[in-house]
C-alpha cells in the first residue's frame, strides 16, 4: 500500500496542450511587443466570433511564440521569363518574391555584358580571393580515411564539386595520387588551384577544368597589368542594395535556395519595390511546428498570454523554443512568397511619410 508521502512526491501529469489564459482586449502586434519588452512572448490571433465547430485551427489561429523582431529593407520582385525579356511583356502582379538583405544567395545583373571565366587556368591568372562556381566541376579532395596516415603521398578522391562559393588559396604543382569512380588508384602530375568550399573542404581544381566562374572578391595586390574589367561578377543582395539597387532592375539568381512555396520561380527577378519591413518571426506552439513571419501592422489584432511565464518549463514550450533557436535565423533570411501586395504598398507609403517627417 502506498504511503501519503509517496503520493505527494509523484510528479503531476502535464498536458501536451498548454492551457493559456488570454487578455480580454485585443491589440496590434506593435503594442504587444512594446509592452512585453524583450521577446519571446506568446500570442494568439483574435477572433471576434470564434469558430464553434470542431474543425482543426489554422496555424495563424494557434498559440504563437513570438521569437525575433526584424526591422530592415526587403527587395520585392516579380518572376520574369525569357519570353518576357524578349517581348517586353509586363510581369504578373502575383506572386511576389521577397528577398531579405541577409539572403545567402548570389546574383548577376541580367543586362551585364561581362562574361564569367571559363577555365581554372584563367582564374589562377587573376588569383582572386573568392569566386562563384556556377556549374558542377571535377576536382580532388583528400580521402578522409588516409588523412591521418603516414603515407608519403596522401590519397585523394576524384569527385564532382557542386556549384557554390570557393575561397581561392594558392597554386599547387605536384604528383597527385587518387582513386577514380572505379576505385582504381592512379598517380598524375597536376597543376591545380587549391580552393576551400563553403563547408571548409580543401579541393584541388586542375588548370584544364572548364566551367563558369564569377568573381566575387579580388585581392588588393592584383597586378594592374591584368585586365579584369570585362569579367563577370556575382553579388549578394546586400551589396547590390548598398550600391544603389533600384526599381526596374532585372536580376538572375546564380546560386542560392529558391522559395520553399510554389510561385513559378524562374530565377530571373525584376525589382518592383524596396521596402523597409517591420516583422516578427513566430512559431506555432504545437507538436507540428510551423514558422511564420508576421507583419507588425495595425491589423490583424492579437491577444497575449497572461500566464506565459508559468509554462516556460513545459515540454511543448521548451521544444518550440529549441526549434526556434535552431531555425529562426535561417527562416528570417530565406526567400519568401507573398500574394497580397496591398500590404506591401501600405508599408512603402508609411516609409515615405517617415522620411518626410525626418526632413522636416
């Protein structure tokens, strides 16, 4: 028979569904964020007439963890096709592709007549700091199983190097012992450009390797006798904005993740607006978590959880917080798709009015 002390010590059952207590008066997100001080905070979209049926709630109507406030410029673009470029046809209004300045992608100007370098030997002639390899190329990497061995000649693997950013290190001319796709060990005298990939892997790229290589950053010590004026560059969106990116400019995405939502993404984008956005990154507090970026605007209205601090040790809440710690920054800086452009135009109007006030 169990004693009373044992009953008192047994942990209470915790429901997976957190029972929040909400404020009675709905508020815009800005008022809630200002009154909350530092995030995170918990809110739920206010419904004047909550649905009485048993159908599952939409993500926006579930309790949301407000995690990170964002204030910054975003570039609003429309998809362009090759037919549009040839005929001069107008782009459709929807959907809009939104590029945050922190997006980790590389672009070129569509009307830029400069050409990329086409061989590694041409890259080695210039020896830039960084390049963008637009196509898959063949190179050599150290075999991880022989890296720490005492072999006089380390074994390399002949592999396909995926498109991406390459940091140029130096030129190497030596015999390279390697295995090909047939696992046959070969030895060959190679003159290579040594580069480091985005995942910190050193690769050897033979001079004869062909591809499409865009300059990203050149060295200050580059010889004045080397003409680099007609060589194509790749730019990130932040550098383009700093340099004076404007409406009407057409960009091509050379390397970077496309939007996760379907939008007929063509990789060619026409800039239609540059808007200072005020948003907050949020997540549904549920087993099936979904990230959202909410506009800090007069509408919609939300109610705030009054008893939020009492649940900061609840497993569902802790799982959500851990999920946001890992994914919020990446989500904030990825390409988004928006279908309601009216909201964006309102934001642009507010930005113009604030600039007028600053001048006065």
